[in-house]
């Protein structure tokens, strides 16, 4: 299959949205062609070179198809678009001459599960860690109670998030309703009964550098991806827990802090 290519310093994964402001002539042409033909383009992470301007650019061989969901064209020809990742592909070749933009040839990658029992175990653990991760991003206290009133960072930009990122009032103990809300958000954006979707969406939402996110995207099975996420989320929640721990001042030093 032929795939119009959009190299970016980003890793798009299936199930996660990517808004883009299109201003370069070559990518205006790409968007116009894709909209006219009703086809997606491929997002590939840049491994060398720049996103914009002249000069050569190199990129990885495995990327994700981006389906255009919303298009707004400015009078001067620029575009604002919202895309959603749909499927992974592997490039076999690239044509850099026939169009203003690169056109790849390649095939879609299958979503292999791995060992079903281990996948089920890892999916439960990753989902639990993901809820804790969301809780800590919102400013959860040391007992695990999330603070109400903050939009959930992980729902920003997700196509199906709606208004669910806005916190309802918490219960009398300050924790029950907030935690239930985070569980609801996790179920919406990372379904419990779909480990493939869970692995991809969490890959797109958790804090990770580009090489790490690319490795997760390229994982040969869902089992491999979930195992990587389990390790990553364990590290991130540990870091967030330490960073968000309440500051306890030693009363012996309080006098020294006064002007």
C-alpha cells in the first residue's frame, strides 16, 4: 500500500489523537490530497534532520496511520487538523521525488496478542498502575486520594474524552468519588476488555521519551508492550509519589526560616 508520510518529532499510536497546524507547502499539499481522496497519512518519528525547512530528513520504518477527523482551512492555505491514530505500518520503501512530500510503500502490522494468560495478568496490572498514575498527576495525597477539581491530563486531546476530565464533587471522605471518576476515565480511554487498545492508548499517554515510546509502538506482541508499560508505569508512579509527597518541615529548623 502507498502511504503519504508526515515525519514528526513525535510518536503517534493507535487510538490517540494528534492535532496539527499545517503551514509548510509540502504538507499543505499532503493534507489537501488526503482530504480529497479520503485517505489517512502516515506519521513516522524523525531519527535525523528537521521537521521543517530544507535539508534531508530520516525517519523510522514503523509508524502509525493518522485518520483526519477534523479540518479547518485558513484563507492563506494553512490547515488546522485533528487526526487519530488507527493502525501501525512498516515501510518497505520511500519515494521522495514524485510528490512534494515523501510517499512510502509498506504493509499494516498485525496485532499479535502473545500468551493469553500473561496478557490478562499484565493488562490488569497496567490498568491499575495507570489509574494510580492519573491520580498522582491530579495531585493525589499520600493515602491515594485524588484532589477534585482538576482536569485529567490524560484525557486532553483524546477523541472520546468529552467532558469526563472535569471533576465532580468528592465524597465526604474526600476520596471515593474522585477515585471512582478516575476509574471511569481509565475505562473510557483504556478499555478493560481490550488489552490491545489498552497497550496502545497507555503508550500514547504515559510520560516517556521518544525512543522509549517508539519501542513500545514497535513491540511485536501486546504481551511485550504491556510488560514494558508495567515497568514504565511502576517507575513513573514511584517518581510522582516522591515529587508530590507533602512537605514536612522539621520544627527544629522553623526558626531559621524566618526573616
